[in-house]
């Protein structure tokens, strides 16, 4: 029996928001695993802002997805055929399987998913790359101290919502920036943020002044652009700005907007630091154990927005991120 | 006998380059020192890029010079009358005496100048704020390791020329960016920089690729704008960007140019950090002893460009900085 794979490939480099014509969806026979390989049936696709950056030409922290290649994606799936000694049929695994129904893997960078710990989608959220990014970005790069003010942009997103909760767990004042009343209410009432700012409801700088009156000690940025500038204007002495993402800029078709007031780093004796989560691979286990513990105790909540659909729905689901339509971790669950 | 003071006051907040009408030069009777004060005859005025930032409204790392106030300036002068127990007539002193011929001081933040160690102008250069800024900015904020590549913008300026020499002394590859062949030759042949890039002679990014082929480990920035962007595009993994100044932006009348490619901080896992030299006041002594030692051994050279003139010449001398007309520390020596 030959399985039919549905595959989403990059057809063109997008200018601005990705269009339908930037993708090519096709059905093709699934490859068979060779010796030392296994076949995965993909069940859950992680849908991430960074995907937009992988679609651009030029090496960033990872090489770009080339035209004609299967779109890169982290995913969880089940091993349905194995010729690999370490993976057995029935295993639930996480890996960069790509936007397709079936993937062949040699096991490199593939990790088991313990669904007794939490349902699979949580392993793409709080216990996945999102949770790890929030954990190391906030704690290692941001180095918040109890009592300090931590401001998070994109706070209702997969990484931001966890980063803010970790800040709160660590005894900081957690202030989230998000778009819309519903998200803000969720941050404060469900996740325990100390304050939430709806950037759509008024001037961000004056709202920051109200919500972070002593200034910002740690700014965890997922947004960039005007949001980053507003935060830079409110830094406390010695502040740390953590550069995690810049979703406001990923679809810019002209020149990107750099922070015009970056000299505030001098005024505030502050630093702005970038990081890439893969550098922490040898400490993932420490973080997952801690995050799972917080989930179990109820200190930490993971929220996944699971959209059911097929591979052909991926282009449209991706756009939700750039419209601000998602709350928590956005996942495409492939109907079986 | 009443002395006549010549004073340069800020008359208007400049838009772009300061114009003649932004200043008011006047003769007025010098104030007499009260009890606990002394009178200084100013001899050498330090002319610094940061002066332009002090002329803008709004608090930066120091309050702005208000309209009608004497223009702020670091200066060296001689005590000519004293009613202060710690300062005697004849003492040579450094302080923020302002752009004027005579200043009354209560001694706060005034330090003695040891002209047996080096002539007075050197105490505004390598042994003054410029040298201290280079020392702490490079060593404490930049943390260069032997063998690493340190790139300095504004390298022929007062701070940059010293920062580059310290990098070389510490066993780093020192690469300077400056405007014009003469400055570049001076950096390499006189100061021992490993390479110098004339930004006027061609594309800066490709010149950086040639002169820093392994990437930039420490970028010490005095310039900002396109220079900062070019350097960010060539950072080595884990690089430190030291934000010391942004002379290219100080006279911008529109919006400042932020680094559009600041996400390179993420790609390179790099940090960008601002600092203010005054924070290191309790360690000035350590630095001055070391800098004086390097001067004595010949490892470090201080160059001062001393322009002779009167207070009325200050506005024109200041503009030299923004035209790139100076090499080393720019000083206005007041004719006696």
C-alpha cells in the first residue's frame, strides 16, 4: 500500500503577507523509510511567527526554506513504520517534520513526546519550543529579580503568555502588551498578570507609564517596531531588553523599522540582547521538568488554539498570527 | 578690579547643525566667589560631540542646557582667587566650568590636574573623560578577549583613537573606521591599529568583510546610523556592541535612524549596551593610573587638536566635530 502524502512547498518568496500563490500544495506518494529511518504520520503542526522569516532569502539564525522545498515546521506525529533501532511504530514524537502529512526521518533532533505528562498540543506549547523560549529568554537573558517590572509584548502569544507567567512566578510585576480587551482580560484574570495593556486602545507610551510607573526592568520583545520604541522610552536604569521576535516587522515590504530611540540604551545604561533557543539544547530537560512542575501545580497555564484542518489550510492558518487572531499557541491539527 | 567675563549662552534650541543665532555671546562682569567658592580662569575647553545632545530639550543622561544658560563644557583652568579651603590660587583644575572665560565654583566635581604627569590638554584627552570613556567602555562593557576583533567607529576621534589603542594593547585585532585617507594612515602607522577603513572610499559592509573576515567580536560605536547597521551585519557569534555615541545622528532634524537590522543581535546572539562614564567615577583613579602608565611607556599616544581662540570662536570650533575636521581630542585654548 502506497500512502498519499499532501505536501505544502514554498513556491515563491513573499513580499509582505504570504499569498496563496507563494505556496504549492500537492499530493504525491509518501517516501518509504530506508534503513535507519522511520515514517511519521504528522498530527499537530506548530504554527509560528518565525516561519515568516524562514521564507525570506538569506541566512538568518537558520538557513532559509528554499523555493520548492517543503515548508519547515515543528510538528508532533506518530511513527507508523520504522527501520530505526531507537524508534518503534506507535511512538509519539516531536521533530521538524515540515508542513506535510507524512515525513521520513533519520531520527536527528527528534524527541519522544510523553503524552502521559500532558496532551500532545501542550508539547508544542508550554512544554515545547514556546515554553523553552520563554523560560531561557526570560530567566537567562532577561535575568529578572523579584520585585522588578517585566513587560512582555505579544503577551497573549505562545511565548509571551508563558514568559509573563514565569515572571509572576518569580515574584516580578508582570505587565503584558496585547491587542484587544479579551486578550488583556485573559492575561490578568486567567494567567495572573499584574496588568495588561491593550495597545489598540490608546497611546502605548502613556499606558506603559501608568502600568510600569517605576520603569521597565526587563522588556521581553516579540513585536519590534513602535512597540519596542515605546518600551525603550520607559526603561529603568540597568534594564535588559530581550530580543525574542519582531512580528510587527516580518511582513514589512520596505525597509524594516529600527528603534529610532535606541540611544535610550545609553541613557538607561541598558542592554538589548538577542538569543536563539537552540543554543540551550543541553538544558532543555531542566526547563521541561520545571515547566511541567508548574503546569502540574497550576502555577502555569498553557493555552493552545488548535485549528482542525488539512495541509491545504496551513497558508490561511499562518495568517492568523499576523492578524493577531490567536491567543496562546497556534496549532494546526490534521484531521485523520 | 572687576574682571570682564565673556560668556557663551544657549539662545535657542538648534534644528540640525547649530547656527550662529542659536548662541548668545556677551561680556559681563565676572562674579566674585562667595565663602566656600573660588574663581577659575578657564584655559582649555573640551569640545565634545555630546554637547550637541545637551542642547536638545528633554532629559537625556544629563539634564539639557536651558535657554539662556551658560553652555555646559568640561574645562581646565587656573584658580585665581579662592575662598575655599581645598583650592588655592594657582591650582590647575578640571571641572564643568562652561563656555566662559571665568567661572565660580564650589569645588563640587572639580579635580586637580597634575601637569607634571602630562601637559594640561592631555588631561582633556587620554587622561580625561575621553580616555576614561574609552577605557571603561571598551574593557568593562565590551569585554574584549585577546585575539578577538574589535572594530571602532569614529576611530580618529578622541574616544575612538584611545579605545582602539587599548584594544591593541590587550592583544586584540583593532580595526578603525574613519573618514579620509589621512586619518586612516594615522590610525595604522602612528597608533598601531591593525587596519583602518575609510568609510568615504567605498561600501562599508564589504570593507568590513575584508578587514574583519572572522566577524566583529566587539563593536565600539561612536557614530550610529548607517555605520552601526553595517557593523551589525558583520557581528561574530556572541558579539558585544558598545553604544558610546551616535555623532551621525546628533544633528538629524527629522526622525533619528534606528538600526533597521537590529534583529542581527538575535542571529549573532549578540548584545548592545549603553553606558555613561559618570557611573565609573569611583574607578577613575584606577583607569588614570593605567592610562598614564601606557602613555609613559609609549604604548598609548594621545593626540589633541588644540585650536587657539576666544569664547566667541566656540560655535565655529564645535562644528568641526560634525564636519569630521578633527583628529584626536578637539580643544579650544583660550588666548590669555
